[in-house]
């Protein structure tokens, strides 16, 4: 895990009165790295002058 991300995560947990062990940090690292990769892809999209209009469409099936 990137040291800056690890420090930020530890600070966030400490602020909430929590402490993570190394196993917890490794699991957090996997999630954070996946999130960061998806965020990089999102930021790389060139939309030009287009405005974003996010839409939430839950895929719930009621029977």
C-alpha cells in the first residue's frame, strides 16, 4: 500500500478511536487500490464540454 494512503487510513481510523492490524490494512489496501484504479479511469474520460448527469437505477426485482 502507498505510504501516504496508509498514513491517511491510520489517521482516519485513529480519529474514530479504531486501530487496524496488518491483516486489516492489507484488506483495506485491496479495496482502496481497486477504487483508485476505477477513479483513474473515470478521470481519464474526456467529456469535453459535456455535463455529467449521474442516474441511479437500482436493479431490484420485486416478486
